[in-house]
C-alpha cells in the first residue's frame, strides 16, 4: 500500500538485524529512527505507527515491553498517533483485558474486534477523546451499532471482568507449561511463547540452526485434527493455541495429550 512502511518486529527467538534476544527491541527501534525516519520518510509526515503487542498471523510473537515503551516515546516525540491492534490479543485473550497492559503503554488508538462480542459481528475503534472530534453522523459502518451485537458485547465484557480474564491467565499459564514440557520430549518443538490463552508453538527441523519446519507444521495440524484437536497455523512454521476463555485445566490436559500424540506421529515419520 502506498505510504506504508514496514519495520522489523522484535522476535526474541529469531532476533532480526543481527541483534540478540536481549537487544532486539532496541535494534528494531533504532531501525525506525536511523533508517526509516532518516532515509525513507520524515517523521513529520507519519500519521500513525500501527503495532500488534502480540503478533497474530505473524506467528504469535510477543513484543518485548521495552519495544512498546520506546515506540510510545518516539510517537510522542514526533506527534505520531500510536495505534495498537488488539483484534486477536484483546478482550482477555492474553490474561489481561488488553495485551498492551503488560507494558504499561497507553496507545492513542486501539482496534478491537472478534472477542468483544463473543463471535457476533462487531468491531470497535477506541481513541483518546482529543482525537474523536467527528460530529454525529460524520462516520458510518455497515455493522456499526447493531443492537444484538452490542448486547452480546456488554454481556461478554461482564463475564470477562468477573472471571474469564483471570481464567485465561491461570489456565493459560498451566497450558503453556504443559506445552513447554512437550519440548523436552519432541526435538521438533523449537519455541513455546505467548501470554494467557494466546500461545504459539514454533516447530523447527533443527534446534541449533532453527530451520523452519514448514511442511512438518502442516502435518502436525493435520495429525492433531485426526486425534480430535483443532489447531491452526500461524506464520510460516508456528501453531497457535487460542481456545475459548472458559477452558479448564482438565481440558488443557486433554489438549496437551492430543498434541503430544500429533507431534509423535510427525516425529516418527522424520
């Protein structure tokens, strides 16, 4: 898209720009300041910086807090709006109402959808009052303001506040530990990361070289389906665990057991 510039994302497992897990956050911010803002676009011409606090389709990669903190700093310094995409990570998924809360960063604009109405069609754009200066009737949306979806959202928010955000944090931590334990058994598991019930498992052919197990990832997804577990790919070689926030520990145990069997199916064919 014209006028859109992409910057590297700070992946601790695969640090970009020759950085390390500890320095990738600063390396990615330095790239924005020293490369993008110096050679491609003046910061005075940038309207917004858009970021996912946890990458969704990119592989369920968790941004370091320092990266988000420094994004906030440079956005404020240059008068740029910081826009946070919480479509996948928001509404309790991460064990907080919004994943950005872990960093303590306050965005200027936030995009919310999917989980906000428990599957009913609804999307919400949240922004500072100083930015929401449109008069009534100045903006319209095909599904905006649907009363049934809004009622579903109100009920969802109530459930999240009362119990489900806390459940996502507790059961998510339990499931993540179970999946990490599988890494001790299956060499194909390179990394397990995430927050709450937003967990990514990255598969590799070799843990030293971190060669991406792309074909094997798809085979594991298929094998999991045959065992009765529904999972989806994310990125080139990761698998996402993004269950309903009502997940129990017993169900998490079942998921880990079935995933173990799926990994064994593929490991045995390698």
